[in-house]
C-alpha cells in the first residue's frame, strides 16, 4: 500500500481545521493543519503536499496571497479555496490564481470529499493563466467589518490587516477641530473654542480669504519691458542667408517683419545653388496604433448601448451583437481583442456561447456581464478562460477598469 496523500489545511479557526481533518481522514488522507498563512508557508517549506485547502479571510496574510505564493514556489501542489464570505469577485480571482475549486462554507462532508477526490485524480483542471495575469490580480478582499464581526467577533476584526478589508477614512465632521465653514482643520477655530466669529459674520473663512488675496497678488501680470536677456538664440548669418538683411532689420519691430515673396524665393534658390548636396532631414511620423476592438454581446439594447458609449469615450472601437447568431457571425468574421458577454441571451444554454467563443477564438479575452451572478458560473467561466466577471448593475468605472485590466494583459 502506497504512502497516504498529504493535504495541508489552513484556517485561522482551529475547529474548522479539525472538522476537515475528521472528514478527510476517513478517506485515508494524511492531514496537516496550519492556523495562519505564515505557518502554512513554513510547513510547505519543510514537507511536500499534494493538496492545499485554505480559507480566504485570515489575519495578516489572506488566502489569496497565500495561494499566489504557493503556486509560485510549489506549482505542482494543487489548491482548493474555502470561505464563509463567498463572492463572485474572489471566486474568479481564486480560480485565475490557480485554485481548482472554491467551496462556500458551510459545506457538507460529501461536498468536501467529492471536491478533494476530483482535484487529486485530475478531474478538476487548473485554469490556463499567464504569469503576467497572476501578477496584476488585486489580492485585496473588500469586506464590511460589521458583517465579518457578526460571525467572528470584534477581536477578530481588529486583527485583520489592510489586505483583508478596506481602509475607512473618518468623515470630516467627526475630526477634532474641523471647521465646516472652511472645510478644514483649523487651529484658530480650536483656540476660539470651536467658533469663528469673523467667519460667521462675513460668511467666509478668514484664512481662506487671506490666502486668496495673497494668490491674487502673486498672479499679477509682468512687464515684458523689464525682462532682461530674454531672446531666441540663433545665428544671424544663417537667418540672413534665407531671409535677407531686411528681415533681421525688422526683428525688433514687435515681432513683425515684411519680406517680399519674390525676394525670399530668390534667396532660397541661391542657397540651394550654393549647397545642393545638403541631405534632407527626413522625419518619420509615428502614428498611434488604434485601440483594440471590443465586441459587446447583450440582448438588452439599453445595456449594450450604454457599454458601447462608456468604452467609446475611452477611445476604444466597439462593435455590438444582440443575438447568439449575430455574435457568432461577428466572431467568425473578426478576431476581437476583448468580448463582453452577457450570460442570459435567448437560445443560449448555460455557458455554451462562451465555449463557442473560446473554441473559435482562444486568443480573445472574455469578460462576463450578468444580472444572474452566481458562484457556480463565476468559477466555471473562470476555468474556461474568463478574465473578469461583472454582476449587473455595474458602474461606468467598473466597466472601464475591467477593460483596462484586460488590455494590460495583452500589452
């Protein structure tokens, strides 16, 4: 009988580690536990593991950061992520970083065993991603502190680092010595016991008023007659050879000079006769390459048009398709750099249109846009090569940022 398969389970909740060990030990797997990403890395350095099962939300270093490090240092180690805070965003990131699956807590023993078995026997295939894509994936996990505290307690939330949840800035009105009139922190306001008599009387902040006066003085125009040594350095003889002495004579007349056209033509002819072999200076005009083509596939006309307008303003050229047949026809005719694909289109079952696009144009990047977001479709589409997943409704910035991230990969 061969040696038992070693699995490393990482979760800052020790009881979760114990439960996973209890479930998988019945399948003769050897389980090693770690309660932090740091401890997990130390154990990985000391031993060889076939599979990593890691929580995502953990203090100090989160699970996505751990996953990225593990896949970089030990690329043959397979990985499955688990979380009680499931989102399509982290699901896509996990799969694109190299995870084989994404389990949402609570899961059943059968769900865990099935996923682990499929991962180890090769039924779950790692998504094909480039090193560049893995490098630019944002590993931050934005969670609501109150939501996390509801399940873990205040102490846990206090331990979470900047990678685990966003920094929340204090509202200006909660800051000490904050003057609403000037919209700033003010020492004078503080010294006057949070009052500003002068400002209340005039309706204007005295400090800002003084700064405006000072700036106005600084912006006063200058007298060009007082400037010394301001001129254009050129060789008078060279200018005379083309324009003649009359032009030089008139240079001081406020920038205006009159030179008859016939005289100028004769001077140029004389110069060419004197030095006919002078090589011409050829300047190559560099033309900017047009921004990559984008195809938006969505049967909702309003949504499709809005996306086109948003991306067109950034300079992208955007084509549109509203039906399955129209989309396939355009994909067949042209190799688009990026496709934004809605999941719910008439006559399209599940992810079949995505599969058709990936089969016909494997080099084309695809972003999913959907009003029916789910962890299952996020995971499965990411395995099929989708680089981003936008649940509707989304903001113009979210669409623009997703497109820009996509073209970062292609650069």
